[in-house]
C-alpha cells in the first residue's frame, strides 16, 4: 500500500516500500498550506517535475535538512548543484532510475520549464514510481497528451496524480480524458485552488468523474490517503 500525504498544490509525500518521495516542494509560499510545517516533512528522495517556482520554492530547504536525493532533469540538477547541494541525480524524459529498489521513470509532460531567475529549466516531466507492488503516476504540470497511452501500455497504475486547475495545465474535463488514456480508475487531483486562475468547482468536477465511472479524490491540504 502506498501512503500519500497532501502538502498542497503539487506537493505530495508518497511513501512506497518504506521510502518517502516528496514531489515539487512548495509549502512555505502557499498561504493555504500555513498549517503544514515544512520542518515536519521527511524525504528520502525529492522528485522535481520542472523548474517553475510553484514546484521548487522549498526544494533546497527540504533537501538541505533531509539530505534526500533529488531526481530532476539535467538542467535542474545543475542549478541545484550551483546552489551548493550535491546529492542529485539527473535524468531526462524516457529514462528510468532505480532508487533504493524503487523504479522511477521520467515521462513526458507538455508544459514549459524555467528556473527561478528565468534561466532555462530543461523539459518538464512527470514520474512513474513503482515499487513494493504499488505504481503511482505523478503527472507534474501537463496538458492532456496522447503520450499518456504509452504509460498505460507499460504500467498498471494504482493511482494517477493529475493537475486539473486549468489555465496553466489541463482542466477537469481533459483530466478525465487523461485518466481514460492512462486506463486508471483512481485519480488524485493537484494544481487546483492555489491561485485564483486555477480555482475549480469541486462538485461539478466530482460529477464529471462520476459520469465517467472514475474515482476522484480532491484532497484537502494535510489529508493522508492510502492507495
Ligand atoms: Ni509550471
Ligand atoms: Mn505549476
């Protein structure tokens, strides 16, 4: 069983086979996550989908305190090393890496990626985490893309963590189509409600998923979810 803890926006703690992965650390700048203490978040491995500040703001603080291995694309790991943190492993789209017995594959995301300060952040990505009988897809920031069919061909997903706030990423109806391409019946929403431009109507989104026969969790910040 995978254990998830929602820390707001696109930041999740995902514990699989005894190892804790933290995605896209963004807690302290998020007023809605004021009840989450960054110092209470543990990590063995940090996954960074792309360079935008709403995915990297707390990355160095979390890495420096926990000593976690940071997995990200080459441009982002170079940037992290220039900030003085060296426990990084660079990857790129299509590549996989085994972290302490857990398979992590970086997959395509259709978005953009620049680093705080404006420098090029490489290509954006998502991650499939597979270990101990659990398989979770963390999509990062992405549009709906047919490349998601490739994920369904390779993996049987227990859950897909999908952005659905619209405007910067796919919106709710495209996220339903994404779940269908992924052949995944358990979706967990992210990248919604943090900013005005990505607010969603929870009831209409739940109705959309109900009509499609797909289970949706729209977590509250701080929720713990067992998958
Ligand atoms: Ni972004
Ligand atoms: Mn974003």
